[in-house]
């Protein structure tokens, strides 16, 4: 966990501050013993000497007192200046440094377009961010928890320490120009509100939301989510499929296993673009095509090679290579 501001300050100045206290005790004890001064006079003289204020002596000093004062100046003034410098540096770094980092991060966010916004950086949100990064997709994370700052900096992600339920925050995150938004907060009610706000700003943004409680999927869909995923249900189904068909899971990789395997890919056909009007065989050659979903919702499993692709079609296929040249930047159509 990251240090709090107060603990960070104490970590920086604890040894200089302790040395200053010892120097203060040295001066008070010296004036009381050598000059016979009362405690308040000795304390006043020591403080004015250490801080270089320059007021007159409390009482006239003899030769021994003047020599002792020189030792107090030599020992203590440097310690006081060191402590003051450490405090000033902490103030500057805490205020100006953080403000500079925020401005720099906001400029980085302002440069994003056709990106994804991941709301929350817990276990689910972090897994989403890792997958987006592995696919080379631009994204940023919005989370109000300042304790996650060090983790996000370590992961190198663009981030905002803000509440994603606020309209102004989503606007600063660029939701108007975003390709998609992932609601990964562990509160279904919060995800519903984020979806409502995001859709009000940008009706075209594609929203994928996490759902934890039964029945929340309907509320999230009504709020504007295009897809709803329950991590518990999805992981349970995947584990069951792996248990029943382990060899099939070794061949088709749905996760980042690192092993050589086939990957499920989807390609959207847009009007006037490369695949529009081509047959499956012409467009994809020997690449295994599992199904074609037409814009009207009709699904053609294992389509023939002479099937013509039309605008709005979604092609599901298996591939070992990247298909970035064939993928459209748009999201899949709603069910």
C-alpha cells in the first residue's frame, strides 16, 4: 500500500528532525550549565540562534558563552536548514509534482480516440486492461481509489483517479470519441448508473458490463449496456467445458495461455470496404470459418465458400495469425 502524505513526510524528516531536537537540547543545557540561565532564557537563546533570527542575546555572554554559541550555530543551523528544505521539497512534490503528473496524464488521455474506458481496476478491471494491452487496443482506467495509483503506474496504464459515475469525469475520459466502455465495478448499481450516464453522452458507445447478482443483467441492459457478463457464471462454464473437453481447450485459446493454439476471431463487414461483396472463399481462403451472422440476425454455421458477404455481416473464424487488416474498427451489432 502506498504511503500516506503524513507518513511520507515523517519518513523524509525523521532523522533531521531528531537531530534538531538534540541540538535544541544541547543548546538549552549548555546555556543553563555554563551561564546559569533559567530554562526559558536558555530555550529562547537557543531557538533564536538555530533559526538565525538575529535578536540580541538574552543576557551578556562571557567568553565561554560566546564559544558555546558558536558551537550551537555550527551544529544546529545546518540541521534546521536541512529539515526546512526537506519539508519544502515534500510540499512542492506533493502539490506541484502531483499537479504536473495530472496535467501530463490528462494530455495523454486527450490524445486517445477510438479507445476503451475501463471503469475500476480491481481483479476484473485489471484483467480487462491486460487483455486490451495485449491486443494493442488504446484504453484508460477510471477508478476513484488512490491506493491503486502505484499499481497503475507500475502497469504503465493511462488512468484517472476519479469517480466514473460523474458525467464530467466520463467526458474528460473522452467517452464521446470512445469505441467502448467496460463497467467492471463490483457494484451492479454503480455499473447501471455508469451505463446510463455514458449512453446519455454517447448513444453509440459499446458498453460491456460486469454483473454480480442474479437479475442484474436485465437492469444493465435496460440502462444501455450492450453486453452483460457475469465473471462467476462465465468462469464456471469455462471450467466445466475444460473439464469435459480438455483437448479442445488446448486447441482453441480463449485466454492468454502463451501456448501455440488457434484463436477465435471476429470480422465485421462494412459497406464499401474490403470484404463487401466477396465470397467467403475469396475473402478468407483456407481460414476455418465457423459461422456467418447476417445483419438481420440469421446465423449460417459452417458457411459454404461461395456465400457472399454483405454489409453488417459478422464472420466468426479460427486463426493463428493477426487479422487486423480485415477487422473493422466498429463494434459488433447488438443482438
